[in-house]
């Protein structure tokens, strides 16, 4: 060729045709005798360069738009007939841009789901004018949306409901089932007078009845009487909370029964305990004790108890944030695989 570059071409004939092959020497002689041939070739090359420059400009603008998340796929209307040199690149770029745009839409949808989920958690947490208790909660989801949930509200002036749960699965399905669990439990517990086991059993029946995906949730719920510190609670397959006594000793509440949404009736057993002045009750999900480091060693219950003991002089917020920090230090650069909630 004129540019001394290898070229390929494919021709498909629809009828009987004849081909004329013009070699380089013949072409050069014809061009010398007929300059209009060179003008024609230069014009074609100029047109190709103009088309190429235009395509490069479109791709450049599209890359900037992708980076700024303002990409509009109508830009491809300008590239419906790319030059032969850009056919493969144009198709590859189209697929790449469509995937990036799809991921951007998914991120926006997940951000909306996360906002809805956060809106279902109590904010601010309940407070008592008499200063009889201090309450703090935090959740760090492993993904954009999580499957952990917690709640706290007054039944009356002296009785406080505090709950925590962990839904099976990850991502959007878990977040949707979390919303269902949170709403159902909040409804049945608010209707409760004193029988927390009956309220949770009613919630379990509703969750098990309409559950085609066979999802379930571990759950711990307690009613705390602020007049005397008495505690009535149910544990439905959840990590048993820790009680740190005023003298620094750490106790574990007995483990419970079956998770919610599995079978009805679940046989929720109501148990009791008592908190004295200066005692602390720590609810948590298995994302804390099952956090792992690069060697796949788990944080486990012993490290959690040690963490609680180490932060015994901090307030409620300091305790929770201290536990989270200890989990982060232990995990190092290992990825977080489950939601953390305390």
C-alpha cells in the first residue's frame, strides 16, 4: 500500500464479478501519469482522518462522562457506522460503557436501599429524662446494605424494649427481609403488655407464613423494667448478650432456641435476669465474633469478653466503638465479610 502498512479486506460478491489487481509499481506509474488519482486518494484519506478524529473526540467525551457519572448512551448514535479501523474498538467500548452505566445505576439503587434501611433503625436512640440508663447502637454493614437490625423503644414510662437481629443471606434480599422482620417485630412487641415470648411467637408466625424464600433471622429481644432493673427476654438462635457487672466481671446470658421464620410455633422461651446500678448489657451480632484476619483466625467470644473488660470505664458509646476498633485491629487488612452490629 501507499503507507507501506499491511492491510486486509473482505469482499462478498452477490453476482458474477471480475477483479482487477493493481500492483504497487503499476499504481505508482498510473499516479504519475494521472495526478487526479493521487488527489482522489488524498481526499479519501482526509475523510478517513476526519472520521477518525471525530470518533476519538466522541470517545474522549464519553470517557469523561463515564468518569463524572453523566454518561448518556445516546452518544452511540454518533457511532452507528464506525470506520473499519474502529469497528472492533467501537463494539468493545460500547459493551464497556453499558456495563459501567449499569453498575452506576445499581449503585444508585443500592444507595437508595441503604437510606431506606437506615431510616428503619431508631435515630435518635431513646433517652430517659431521669437518667436511669444510657443507650448506644451502631452497625457497619459489610456491603451497601446489610442484614443486621436493632430497635429500642418505650412500652410505657418505665419499660424499655431493646432488640437485635441478624437475617440470613447478604445484599438486597437480606435487606428486604430485614425490613419485614423489623416492622413485624416492632408491631407485635408494641402490642405486648408484659409477655415478650407471646409477642415474638406472633411475629414468628407471620414471618414463617409468608416466606417463600425460606429466609430466617436470629433474634434477641428484651423488656427492661427501669424501676428495678429486671429483665425478661427471649433468645431465638442469636448470640447471647454479655452482662458486665459493676465490679468488672463479665457474664453471658444463656443461649436460646430456634431462629425466627423457620417453623411455627417456635417455642420461644421467656427467661429473666436482673441488672444492678452500674451494670452494662452488650447486644451484638455474629459479625463481631466471626470477624477473621488474613490467617482466617476468628475474633471469637474470648476476645470479645476481653475487649469489653478493657473498655469497662468508658460510656456506652465508648464501649461499642472500642469493640469495633478491637475487631478492626484484629482483622487488619482482611476484608469484612459480615455486618458488625453492637
